[in-house]
């Protein structure tokens, strides 16, 4: 128990150090990029004096270390800064966009769980049969290898050209009611979930196949249990940890902003916000967005680690789950 | 100096092949029968004319690209980009405007007189009101113009040598210049010279950087930067309260394919496109009509003469590069014939210089090759930088790369985002590049854009161009000449001189493709546009009654 607590505390400290590292990295990265906010907002026609005045107005002429500690101080006081471009608190801007990305994530996850896991179980159970193995390989191979920007562009083109009745090119008025919102998010969520379905199907299939060769499965078969009962009570329980781990990772990844899909479908979410902020060298926006995404990822990973160690105490001792 | 008046021979097949491959990969294709020169006009000077028989009123959704910036602030006086001019022009009006022939016509000034070359007397429409209900006064006009002149903004340089602005009657404003300045009215015709509610500005009740309040046909209901605008018809507009488009939803949609999809499926009534591919890709899209509006805007290549030790410090080398660049091939291959070459003065403006007469068009490729060999620049590798937000830049760069290879110059293309590009081209001193691609707004008077060839006036090009007194004198003379014949001669000399210095080399016009759903909207669209104003004729649009 003490060892487990010590291990959990170590994971929390490790997560905090990682977050600190991320904050330094992103702060330095946006400032090391060529071009600055003045280059974008003032354009090429501005004089050096105008650029200098604007940089001074936003404190961009101060030493980097001072700027960093000023930003970190703001973060600890709950202030994520103010967008240079919109002059709006970044927290307000994030508040408007995070629900959009979260909703997109939920819809994509629902599709992933509804399609990917049953497909993985089916192909895993039928791994010995030609049909199941082939379908599993084709689906996961295609889904993992087709880039989102290719699939997204094809979907936009096909659905708008064939007028299939699903909104593709319209501005996504997310929050305009359940119907319009789902309609706006359906295609992007499908595009987003293709990779996730493939990955979860493959992981589920491998996990199921690993469990199926365990002696207790042979014992269950010998006891005359039905295949469905064996899958539900013996296979899924034991294959659950890797599947849950993958789903948690996917969730954290999607919540961090589905940049490409949001851009292609013009969804005003976190990913497109981050890209726009980067293009305009809106430092406060980029720093806060990346830090948020990193925090989500690290916190989800941490929670998953803690749950896994609680379910399987060997994790805290050996650092990996037992089989 | 390389000046050999020989017919140039061009072997563009290799370049065409390479670009053809690029086009296959990027889906560009030659539109059939929709070339800018082949388009049928609905009326002289118009690609589309609104059907007056339609009497509906309602909402219109427009999707626009991000362009260089969605709108750079809310104060029209400091607006630098065409997108800002278009959006702010919905709310603000100017004293005069430009028609389909680039002639200056009345707007808030009902008429004007010019008693001599340097004096303009405007009669103001004092029946006009701001959207808060207050009547326009001559003080608003005087204050607005004075504010612009004093602002030291980019546009204040285009206003010319303004000496005084004063109210000379209840409805009369007189502007005096210190010397003749031909494009003065043209400068007044663009949004940065908008007439502002100066009474409210001066009493502090209005901050122009956060609130838009004008005499124009629309008022702002909502705005989310880089996402959307919602405008409503201004009931106090002097043109009447019967506008067909009562509500305008303007959406900023970065992806070209997404805007196409919106037009196809009917979620947008009008959209703009930067790529000529839209002409073919939307050709079979039901009621969607697509037109190619000729802009005075044009692409150019900067040839950096200011880096110590660079072969580009040699004017002959720069001219050889200029000679090797085939503008017509760029128009034909990259833009599938939907664009046209231009010199320093935009070729679609009245009085512009002839491109064929430029020294670089008269010189031959063999001579250019010889100059490169003699100068020791053969085998030189030049870095050409472009920005990624306008994909056609990469295609132009590829073709220029092919063209320069013909004279033994290797070009290494580098693509960056806009901030990096601006930092390397405009902020770095000297500019951190050899060649770079960009585009200029061409405006409505041929002498206006020529100022950008004078680094003492432009400022932004100090890092890559030198100061040339003869060219600067021609630029000044071009702006001062009011006699058409004299002006044409000066501008021809100006174009030739800038062409010989070869530091900013004009290429071809920048097309503007506009698509609209003809079942939902009957727009008026001019064949030519100088200020990139996609909403220039929005008050003339008509909607079918069903959209009420």
C-alpha cells in the first residue's frame, strides 16, 4: 500500500514536471519562430518605429525570462492572458471553443466505441477464420493509413457534389440546437473517428486474441459455456485494460484539438483556434491552447495510470500491468 | 546594360510539363470558355447585372477567404488590405467612388468642381445620416479627411500633397493641394478615406477601434474575429430602406473546398475563390454561376539588390532574370489563360503602359543567358521565398524556377507562413532572401501603385531595393501629370525604367473568382475591380420573393 502511494505521488510529481517543461517549451518555441505579431498585424507597410511601439505596448520588448515568469504568474492567478488580435481574455475564447471540440470528441468517441470495439471483438474471435482476419486487416490498415486531410477533403467533395443532404460546407453553428449541431458535427466526427475505429479495432482484436489462448478460456469452453457468455464474461473483462488505455489516449488526443478536421470543416474549435493563433503569432492564444491540450493529455494519462495501478497493484511494483 | 531589341524566343514546354504535373496533383485545370477575356458580359463593364424584376428581401450568406487578414482592426483610416476595405465599406461611405470603367462618380459628395489643378470643391449630401440618426455635416467631412492626412498611415501617402481642407459653406468642402495630383479623387474613393462621425469621435463618445458607425447601407450586429460578421440593413441609409439583402451573414472560411461545398449545397449564396480551378470545379454545380473578375491587383517577384556580395547587386544580372521570366507563360500555364501580364501600372487601368513595350519583353533569352555567363553568375543558386496561404504562389514559383533554369540560374524554393515571410522580406535589413513572390493591390489609378517602387516613399522595400532618382522623378511626374497624353508618356517611361532596374518585377494580374447561387441571388458584379471590393454593388443585389 505504501509502495503504491509512493508510486502514485511520483506519477503526480512527474506530471507536474512535464507540464512545467511543456510551458517552457511552448513559450520558447513561439518566440523562436521567425516573424512576430508586429509583422502580421501591422503588415509589411509599417515603419520600424511602429513595430517597436506595438512590441512595447504588448511587453514583447522585455527580456524573455521576465516575460515567461510574468506569464506563469498570470496562469497561477487564473489569468490565461489576453488575445493580441481580439483583445479578449484567452479564457473567454477557450471557453467558447472547448465545448465545440469536446462535443466533436464525444461524437467521434461514440462512433469509435460503437464500431471499433465490436469489430475488434468479432475479428479477434474469428481470427482463425479467413473472413474475420481479412476484414480486420483491411479495415484497420485502411483506417490507419489514410490521412485525415485526404479523407476530409474527399468527404467534403463527395457529399457536396452528390447533395446527400448532410451539411458539409456550411459554417458550423455549433450550439444552435441539438439537430443542427449534430448535423454540423456528423461528417467531421466520422472523418475523425476513422483512425480511432481502426486503432481501437486492432487493439481490441489483439487483446481478444491474447485472452482467447489463456487456459481459463479453454476451461470455460470445456464447461460448455456459450461463445457469447465467454466473450462477455471472460474475454472482455481481461482485454479491457489495453482497450481502455487506448480510448483514454484517443480522448486526450481529440480534446487537444482536431486541428486538420476542424480546419477542413471550418469548425470553430480548439484546434483551428490554435492554428489561427499560430499564424498570427498571437502568443497568449498559442501558449494557453497548447498548455490546455498538454494538461488534458497529462491529466488523462495520470488518471489512467492511477486507475490501472488500483486495479492491478503489480503496476506500482513492476511498472507494467500483469497479464 | 542589356538592351537588345530582339523578339524573344520562348521554350516553355519543359516548364509547362512540370507545371502540368503539378496541376494534375493539385487539380488545376484549364477552364473551358470561361477565360477572363472570353467571358460574356451581362452588360458593358459587368459580369452580372441584378434582375430588377425580383423584389424579394431577406438574408444572404457569403463565405469569404481569410486573405491577408480578415479585417485589420475596425478603424477604416488605418485599414491596409482589400478585405478590410470591403467589410468596412458596408458600414462607411466615401465622398466619391469608382464605377465599372474606373471613372470617379459621386457618393457622399453629390458633385465637385475643380476651379484649378490644385483645388477641389465638393458639394456634400447633407441629407445623409449616420446610423445613429445624426445628420452628416461638413465638419464630419473636414475632420475625417484631416484625420486621414494627419494619420501618417499608408493611405495618407496616397492622398497626395494636401495643403488644406476647410468647410466653405453649409454643404461645401474645399480641398487645396500644394501641387497637382492626378489620383487625388481615386484616393478619396477608397474606404480609408471614409467619412467618419467626427462629432462623436471628438467628444469621446465613440471609439473607432472598437465600434463601427457610418453612413453606409449596413450596420454591424455581431462580429467574431476571423470567424463571422452579421450585418443588418441601415434603416437610415440615404439610398432607402428597401435593400434586398436585409441581413448579411459573412463567414470567414479558410478552405477553398469548403466554400465550394457551401455554394454547391446552398448554405452560402455567394463565395469568393482565389484559385481559377473553381471555374471548372463549379461548372456543373446546378444553379451556381462562377465569374472571373479582373483585378488591378498583380503578382510580382522581388529581386533583392541590397545583400552585400550577392550577384543580384549587378543590374545586368537582375535584368537578365527579368528577361527570363515569361509573364505570358505564367498567365497561360499557372492561370490557364485566366490572367494577363502587367507592367508597373496595372494593365487593366486606363492609361497603363503596354507590357509588350517593356525592355525585358524586347530582350532575348540568349542575351540573358550570355549576361549570366559573363557576369559569373552561372550556376548560382538563388533562394526564392513564398508564403503558403496562397497556394498559387508555389505554382508561380515552380514556373519561374523552370524559366530561370534556362539561363543557368538555379532557384531553391522555400515556403513559409505569412509572419515568417514578412519578417524575412520586409523586416530584415537587408531582406533575408534572393527572390520573393508577393502581390500588390493595383488601385484604380495607374500612378498610385507606382509609389511602391520608391523606397523613400514606400519604406517597406528599403531592405531589397535601391534608391533611383530618375525612377523617383518619373513616379512623381506620373502622379502630377493630368494631361492624358503626357501621362501616358510618363507612365511608359516609368514602366521601362523600373523594368530595367528589375528590383520589383510585375508578373500577372491576381484573379478573383466569384461564385453565386443564381436561384437564390441576382447580383451585380463589375468586370473590373480596383480596390478588391467584393461588395461594391451589394445595394443593387436582388433576391427572389421566395427568400423573404
